[in-house]
C-alpha cells in the first residue's frame, strides 16, 4: 500500500500537481494597466520546507473582473516566459531557491524559510530585504507594453525598516 501511495505521489508531481501541505503568500505585482495582480505564493511540504519541484506558485487574481478576489487564472505560457514567470535554481542542500523574474533577470530573488515562514529576499537600495510588493508602471505600444518604471517595496531583513526603490529601465 505504501509503494502505491508513493507511485501516485510521483505521478502527480511529474504531471504538474502540487503535493504542498500548505501555501503562504510571498509578494504580489501590481500594474498601472488595471487592478489585476500577479501573486507569488510559497508551496510548503509536509516537513515545513519549500516544495522541491515547484517552490513558488504564480497566478493572477482578476480584480478588474471580480472585486471579491475570487476569480483566479494561471499565467499563460507567454506570461511565464516573458513577463511574470520565474527561472528557479536550487542550492545543493535545497534549503533555499534562487530565482529571477523572466522580465527582470538582473535582480535575483532568494526563496527560503525563516522562523517557519516562507520569505522572498531581494536587494532593495543595496540592502537585503523581504519583498512585499512590486509596482510596474507601463504604457501600451503596438506589440508589448513599455515599462516606464518599477517600484519595489519591502522590509529590511535585519531591522524590519520599510524599504523602497524605484528603477527606471535604460
């Protein structure tokens, strides 16, 4: 019976289903385009660690269509590859994961557990910070939106001081 359970769990993992025991919100991205937001949440396994195969689940909450926040949608393949998706790598002991946003690869994000809570750590104004929110101000063009600026909001890892940085693309 135990081997059957393990086989089913393996099939579900490889099929893309989560074996997470619970999830915790990490941060979200707001945009100037509309009130829809992209949410990043940690998947926590039965041992209280980040899930190895898919530590972060990313999805839309379509606030513009439903003000209750109950309308969710997965990212499209284009959104994963060119915008809001993550390229995740793990360290050797799998205690943390390093990732970069597809559209913003120059600023790595570290996902780990701190005091039994999942966190996303990023550099904000030269200081290690837990990221809370990203705001993207953009304008529409013929092909793809053009980013005017990005704002990152968070809290200093050591002091819990509010952190903020505005980034203007070159």
